[in-house]
C-alpha cells in the first residue's frame, strides 16, 4: 500500500484575471463544501496566472479555505537583474504550495529545456515549494512508437542529480502534447503505460521508496466524464487539468471523481 494522496491541479494557463480568480476559487470552494469534500483524501490545487496569486492568497487566508494554489512557472534565479522573472522565494511569500515546470507550452514557446527544468526544481525545493514537473511526447513521437523512451529521457534529465530531500517535493505530470486542449484524451491504458514506466524509471534512477511515494498525474483533456476511469489505473495519482479547471463546478466534479466510481 502506498499513501499517495490523489492530487487534482487546475492549470488555468493565461486565463482569468485577479477578479475572475476570486470568483472562481470562491465558487470552487463553496461547491466542494456543499459536497463535504475531504481535502485530506483528494488535494485540490489551482494554478492561476502570477497576477492573480496575491488575490487568491488573500481569499484563501481570509476564508480559511483548504484549496491550495500555485504558479505555472518560476525563475531558476533567486534574485537580481532578470527582467520579467519571478523567483521561488517571491512565490513562497505568497503562500504558494506548487509550481508547474516544463509545461509543454513553455517547452514549445519559450525554449524550456530539461536542464532548465532541473534548475527550477532545485530553486523551488529550496523555497519549500513542490514542483509539478511536466513531461510528455508530441504526436510525431507517439506515431513513431517512441513515447515511452522519449518521456523517460525527460524524466531522467529533468530530475538528474536531485537529492531525496529535493525529490520529496516533486510531483510528475505526464501530459502527451497531442492530448492537450484537443479533446483527444489518451486512453486510460495509454496513460497507465507511460506513467507505470515513469514509476519504474524513478525506482531505477533513485530508489523504490522514491518510486512508491512520488505522485504522478495525467494531463490532457481531462473532464468529469473521463476522470474516474483514468484514476482507476494503479499508477495514476491525479490529474493536471487545463480547460475544464476554468469552470469551478466542473473542476469540483473532477476533484470528486471518487463519488462517480460505482
Ligand atoms: O495542459 C494541460 C494542463 O496543464 C491540459 O490541458 P487541457 O486539459 O485543456 O487539455
């Protein structure tokens, strides 16, 4: 038995300003309260744009909400002349619990590499923030049947040289690029194949203990209608949800996936 607590994280991407963020998190928290959601059984996290974080913090602290929040990216640098960057310590000061790193959109549009991902994980760990390290193959790689080795290489390089202490703050999200925002969800079997392989890789690269305790999420067109079958797979510990997380009632249903299981 493992004690990996399922994690449902909503990546808002570049959507919802700080006022919309307040309304959305309020609605999410109320919906989950009505459903008597047990946050110790399924952790619920939102990843709003940076400009929303202070407002979300004020709401969460003021109303003592159990919803956690995080960032979609972070700088590898700790401070200084890095125009436009946001440091892990700045995020920690805003009560941020998680930050995504290496999202495929950042890899594609901002040239983010596995080496940079590795530096960002280190910076976040030093600030006490959990990384959600995103990996996953594009359609060409999938078609070539290379999706497992491709994704495992991202894991290997992204986490290279990390200590047990640094790994303790890492969550991995497997997001096949062809399933992001396309409505084309990987089958639960596809997701389990790669996520199971990632867990095997963690055992080989680090230890069985690290493999057993690290949470690995699936991301790519997750909705309330498909989350339960994805979560039924043994190695899948949660979901990184894009579009569907912008609707707080839909995202609450995703977090309540167990109530859909027979
Ligand atoms: O990229 C994603 C989450 O990080 C997935 O996005 P969608 O859920 O919109 O496919």
